[in-house]
């Protein structure tokens, strides 16, 4: 409703116009619905769904690249009647860690950098969603996207192993161990990628920073481990693995999931050392979440 004043005779000094404003009487879905919607939107966006065709190319291509080797291994196992798969379930994501890192570098900045760059964060935080809801939804969405990327080829391997009539109990156990491994990997990588990406609103800088953190750390640790192996210093090889996300996951699954270590000389951590690895991984996950919460307490204020 609007009221208009005019200089007309006394009987027509005030006119009331109905311009269509009405009170909203529909359901108010609240924070939980907003959080679920943000999670769904972010997860779909991680694979370009609901976005332009160009945005779908890279994530879908990387998804295919992750699955093609598994399909080839399955085809070989079925046609040659192998007694076991060429690669263990727990080793697959480690072997293709470069693809996982490239996917993270391309999608983590896309998930958070645009909101920072275009200053749309205050719109999210107006109501009913809060900062904790935003961080939780983004973290869960990136973790789920990475889990889909790394678990899909394991499903291909498992189905192929059953078609090849390999031992059901052994394959099921290996498949379950692989799922636990990639779930932990997804949580760790998602946290690191989002923290690095949230530092800058520039997507290009975010991509370069994530690649640097994931690639340089793994390359440096692997190089120093190789030097330690050449000097027969197996103890140093184990502890050096604490300084890279990839080698951290390798160490945890070697200690607790029956995996074969990719460390030089196969010098993976013992169960006791594996506890340290697991604590570091959980600490990094919790620390990443805490840093994201701290970052978004200041955004938009």
C-alpha cells in the first residue's frame, strides 16, 4: 500500500493506491533447508551441473580419466582370467593422486572464490543461514565430490572382480578398505583445498596455490625419501611421510588398512607410527575446518 499527498481540494487531498504488496503466508523452511540447498548446489557445481557446458568439460573429463584405468584393469582381469586384480583398492587413488589433485585445484576455488570475489557472502549470512552452516555445506560438498571421484573407480574394480569370479570375501574386504581410505583422503584434501582457496578471491591464484601445496609437498617429500632410502635411513623415510597429504594417507592405510606402502623400499609406518599418522590427518581435518570458520567470521563484516 502507498499513500499519495496532493494539492487538490480538501476532499481529494489523500489517495490510497494498492500496488500489490502482500504478506507471505507460505512455509518457512529455515536453516536446515538452506544448508541442504547450499550443499546440493555446491556439489552439483563441482561437476558443472547447472552451469555452462564449458564448466562441465574439465570435471567430467577428470572423472573419466579416473575410471578408464579401472575399466582397462577389469577387462584384462576378465579376459585373462587373472586370480587377482592388478592393483589393490587402497593403491588406486594413490597412483592417480595427480588427477585427484588437479580436480581439487580446479573445483575448490570455484566453490568459494566466486562468493568472495563478488561479495555475495553477506547475502548468504543475512538469514536464516549462518557462517557455520555455510562452512559445513561447502566442506561437505567438496568432500562428497572428491569421494565420488575416487570411489567410482573402486566400484568399477569391485564389480569387475565379481564378474571375473575372484574370491568374494577377499574382494569385499579390499573394497571396504579402499572406501575407508578414499573417504579419509576426501576429507583431508577437501579441507586443505578449501582453506587455500578461501585465502584469495581470485580463482586463478587459488588454482595455482592448491596445485603448489599438493604437488610441491608431495614432490619434495618423495625426493627426500628417495635420498634417505639411498642412504639406508629407513627411519627417516617413515617420518618424512608426515609432511605431505598424499604420503599421510599412504601411511595411514599402510598401518591400518593392509595396504602396500608406496614409500621408497616399501618402508611404511608400523602400527605405532600409524597412530601418529592418523592423529596428524585428523588434526589437519579439524584444523582446516577451524581455519575456514575463522576466515568466514571476518568475511562481509
